[in-house]
């Protein structure tokens, strides 16, 4: 399978590098206006150019990861080359209906992933267009599965996904930074605090996912009467930690909705 990744920004390059590791992917054709900014070395399977149309023509599957502002020019350039092909769009604010209008002969899928695709641990949600066969969906699930965990959702929920898991790495980075700073305050060296904070996050997520334990159950298992954990939880609750997280995701969802509506109105 030959995959073209149109637009090798942070997400596009991450997707290309992960897909290049798959035995089922023979080549990854990457396009970028300024190819000199790509990280080196590149895997042997990755071939770089500035020609979107030529890359789309050679590919079996096309992934579009350009900015929404560049969507019209890019989609128009590859439209004639995507007939009967699966096109997966990682472009924010570009609806399935708009993709279908620009790529009328393609089998379009709209998706949202995050920066953890760089290490194959992304959370990706996707919404397929109406004309994909089961064989096509197997290909979509396979490719998105190389990036990490993937889930099919109605398109109406993708703005919420953008806010929760798309922006999520930024929220988690702030939490880790706060834990590291707290570690410094109580006397831990920075590198030790960082290792402990990141591993605690990874371990907790793995524990919840692999055991099926609920978040409340885990919290109660760690919390003992008059102990250290409840003292810390009290301070988090006093600072409205959960409310702040909820408000952040809600605000980001509303921002994503506004951007999509503004883009539709202007284009």
C-alpha cells in the first residue's frame, strides 16, 4: 500500500513516520512546501516532494493534513487524482460535506488525532463519508490504528473530540509541569520529579484501561482516612480542579464550533 501524506506539519510528519513502520505500507509520499524543515533522518520508505497532485496520483490512500486555510487550493489540486481512493482528512473545521464537494469521486473520511501520534499513542476519532465499503473501512481502521487508539463517531461529535483529546496533550503537559514544579518545591531534583510525574501518568492510564477499574474506585483505593492523599485531594477540590478541567474542555469545544462556523461562512 502506498500512502500520500499531503502537508507534513507536526501532525502530518508524525503520521508519515508512524505509517512508515508498518509492513503493509510500502511507501509514504510526503509533501511539504518547505521540505528543508522536515526532521532528519527520514525512514527509507518516506519520499518527499512539493507536488501534491503527483503524490496523490501515485498513492492508494491519501491523507490530508494541511491547515484549513489551505484546504481549497490543496483539495482542488488533488481532486482529479483521488477518484475511487480513500481520502482521510485531518483538517480542522473542514466538514465531510465540504470534502465531498471538493473531492466528488473520492471516499472521504474526516478524522481528528493528536500529537501523541508521534509515538503511536494518539487518541483518534473519525467519521466516514457515505460511500465507503467495509473493505474501505478496514483500511481506514488499520491506518488510524497505527497512530494509537481510534474510535468511530458521528461527525457532530468531532468538535468535542478536538477539545478533549485533540487539545488534551496541552492540558496534560500543564498538569505534568505543575507536578514537576510541586516536586521541586518539596525537595525533589527536577529530572527525578519529571520521571516520577510522567510515569505516574502513564501507569495510572494503563491501570484504568487494562483493569477496567473506575476512576472513583482507584481514587478510593489510594485514599485512606486522614492520610496524605486526602490532604492533597482536599486542596485540589478547594481550587476547583475538576471544574477547571470541565470548563477548559467546554470552552475549547465552543471555540472549535465557532471556528468551523466562521470558516464555513467565509468559504
